[in-house]
C-alpha cells in the first residue's frame, strides 16, 4: 500500500550528480533488481549523498528483500531520512512502518501524523492508509465519513485500492449496496480481482444490482483466473448448476479442484480463503464430478480422495458417500470395517440411509460380529425417519410389531378405575 508507481523512461548515467527525480530513482531501482552492478553502485552513491529519492528507493528494496537482504530496521531508517526531507512517498512508508511496528516500535499516533503529511501532499496511498485508520478506529475515534472522504480523494487520483475500500465500506458499515456495487465495478474495471469477486457476489445475491447469475459468473471467472480462491469456488458452484446457463460439469470440476489446490492465502488480496464448510462442499462436489462421464473420464480413486477429504471435514453427504465407496470398493479395495466406521459417523448426524446401513452391517456381520439387537435398534431409528428399507427389514427379519388388540386379548384389559375387575382369577 505504501509503494509508489514510477514511470519507466530513464537512461542510466554512470556518474551520479544532480538530485534524482522519482522516475529516475525508480528506473535505477529496476536496473538494480535486474542485477546491474553499475546501477547498484550508483544508487548507493546517491544514498551516501543523502538523496531523498534514492533513500526511498533503497528503503523499498531493502524492506522487500529485492536485490538486498531484507532488513526492516534499515528500511525504516532510510524511509525516515527521506520522509524528513518532505518526500510524500517516504512519509507514507514511514507511517506504514509505525502503524505495523516494522523495524521498530508501533505507534498509531505517529503513523497517523506521517500519513496526514503525505496525504495532504496528495499521496494517494497515504490517503488510503489514513482512510483505513479512520474506518477501523486505529489510533483515532472511528469516523466513517472522514474515512470515505480520504478514500474518495485517492479514488479521484485513480487509486484502485481506494475504490475497493469504498466498495467494502459502503457494502458493510454504511449499508449502501448500490454505491458499493458502483465502486466495486470501478475497481474491477482497473483489474482488481477481489473487487470483481465481490461485485459478482452482490450481483448473484441481487444486492445493489438486479440478480443475474450469468453476469455474476462473468465476474467470478475474472477473479478466479487471477487466483482468488473464493471466486474459484463460486464460479464452480454456478458452472455445476443450470442457474447461469447450461450446466458445464468439466469446467466446474476444474474450478472446484483449483480452489482446493490453492493455498489458503487471502491476506494480501482482501479475501479470507475458503472456510472449512466451503472446502468440504468443494471436495464433495468434485468427488461427484470425478465419477460423472459428463465431466470427463471417470476416476474412482480421485473421487474417493475428494470424498475422504470432505468426510474428514464432517460434510454429512460426503461421510455417507465415502462409506458407500469403502463398502463397494470404489477407488480402492473394499474395507467393511472402515465403511462401518464412516456409516456410524454419518448415523450420529441422523442420516436415515446411514442408520439403515449400520443396521445392515450388524445384521449381516460385516466388519463387525453379527448383533441382532444392535441391528434392530438401527433399523428402528432409520424406520422412524421414514426409511422404507429399514421398515421392510424390521418386518422380514424381526417380524411385524405386535398387534395391540391381540395383546389385549391375551392379557386382559384393565378394568376402568373404580369398577370391579372382570379378569380371570
């Protein structure tokens, strides 16, 4: 966020002399990263002469570990020197280091002071950072109006980060859905993937825009292609249904598996990655698609791996499907004991088919010694949930339930209270 973007046009001169411009310092820094020894020597000579732009350029390289050993402390000292000379970009970077306690102590008041100097000088990154402090109440009282003002100033300068933050501010705290969608759309148009994902999410939900699954899919796919894992899952969901046009199983499988293989890193792009429930759902649906000829050549072993992953995350349908695969020997050798274990786990969640299957295993002695009493208990539980097969097993194996009227005839009917008994003595 603290970094500045420099123009490229500069032809390096071997002997440094006059003070560098931002463009010149940026061009030298790029040559340093490219491995040019002469550029590295020139940059260090400019720094030795206390050139502010050179100090700022070196501060960035050292902080990020590009062409130099990472050293937050040295980066902080260089940024401070350039900031004290009035360089807005360096003031913003120095504020960032104060805010996060990088290379030295953390002090939000100092961070705000340096952000304000840079923001008042027109630095868009500092305006975004200052807006964030006011939005979150970091070192200041929360002030959403002031946060929006700083974001809008930065957005007017073309800051995509400011546009994205305005979208999030309006979507969340200010609850202006239409404005949120507008800002996300502007940010997405500049190529911000997370803004495309969030806009797609709003369009799919009909929040601030007319609900349109096909249009939402367009934005999801843009963000998915950029590696936003939540967008990959969202795109797969729609592709695996007919809500956004014809169902496309092969593409859905590709995006489900891409989401599952992506590292759960979202701290830099504004997303949080897939939560456990979404991972489980993605694994389960990828498993089903791995068995579907419509998604490509069926692969029982890959399907089993997906079902196992989803089952371990306690996905109810996946737990049952994994147990069935283990029983049938799909993707590996049949394993009755493991199948019973997973049927039991699914039965604990109240699944009628799983309850019936546990009953089957006890009745037939599959993976466990035969136990008619246990079988009857599980069949009864499944029957109580309306499972037709369980009802049939209870009737055929254990016999029909006793007829209440026959019970009355056999043992007599208790006399009404207060009347003499007519039962045989």
